[in-house]
């Protein structure tokens, strides 16, 4: 099974159980903490991905790192470890956050530009995305000079790449293929 689909299934099952237990917000807080901790800590990423390190060591390490987590979150950790899927913990956390935001009627749109957005342009993007999704959307912007110009917009699992770098790469592929 594709790892992305598996992550969505684990996230959906966890969300269903959290909603039923009226703990969805607490679990989302845990998922945000898990995603941030894993992305900031290379050693933790290696620990989770390593086939050499025993499951028991991974379990004890994660339970110690996230000892203040909700019982549902701890149950997810146990399930991923016992099913030998703990390497996808960060992906499951991201999918949970996306699913929970959709459930609440909220979404986060991530826009990447080469230069900072003006407040006027930010408002136009927000209005357009709000109309397209029908949900309340908040905008998080990031600056990445490597895209040269244009923008990359990501809402949930959908990405629209209107960057100059992407268009140049497309032209490069076209020229290469036509030789």
C-alpha cells in the first residue's frame, strides 16, 4: 500500500476516535507538536526510520519525548510501532491536522513567493482561496528566492505551482525531449 494512503487511513481512524472521545483538539495539538519535533530533530528522524533499532527502544523514546500527550495520541504511537509503520509518524501527524481542519471548516493555505507579499496581494489570495474552497482559510507565507518569481500555493493536498523556476524547468524538459 502506498505510504501516503496508509498515513491518511491512520490519521482518519485517529480523528474518528478522537472526535468520538471529544478530544480532537487536544490530539491536533499533539500532532502539531509531533510534526514540529520530528522536522526539527534529525536524530529523531533517523531513530524512527532505522530498521536496526528495536521497536521497544523507539516506543520508549517516543513515549518519553511526548509524555504529556493525550492517551489517543499515545495509542496511535503504540499502533504504528506494533504495525511497523512508525517511520510514517510525521506524515500521519500532517494528515491528521489537515483532516481536522477540514472537519472544522478551516484550512491553511501555504503560499511561497520569491519576495514578501504586500497586504493587498495577501488579501486577494485569501479571497480567491476562500471562494475556491468554501472554507475559512488562513494564509501562511514563506519566502524562497530559488523560485525566482511567481508563487507556489498549497491548500491541503492540492498544489498550484506558478513559479518562474517551474516554468523554466518545464521549458528545459521540453527542449531536452525535442533533441
